[in-house]
């Protein structure tokens, strides 16, 4: 039962997971470049570029969930009015 819910959750959010991963990789790259330019320290750039985007990736996922639900509610409201 629990495994079925997890599989359903993963399947129904597959697009968001892929989008979150691409955003995460882009963010790591940008963060690493900016941190290296500012500090000149490769290890600091790597560390900070992994920490901050990881937190942002989780925030992005939940942000997308909220916006998707909002869009679904608006669509169902429009269907009722039509």
C-alpha cells in the first residue's frame, strides 16, 4: 500500500522532478562560478554551490506543487462556470 502510494506520487510528479533536476544542475553551475569569481577558492565554491542549490531545489519542488494546485483549482472553477 505504501509502495503503491510512493510509485503513484513519483509517476504523477515526474515532470516536476525532471524540471527540478535540470534547475538544480543549472543552479549548481551558476553558484559555483559566481562563488569562485568572488572568493577565488575552488573548495569554497564547490561547497557553497552544493549547499544552497540543494535547499533551493526542495523549495522549487514545493513551489511548483503549490502553483500546480492553484492552476487545477482555477481550471475546475472555470469548468463549473462553463
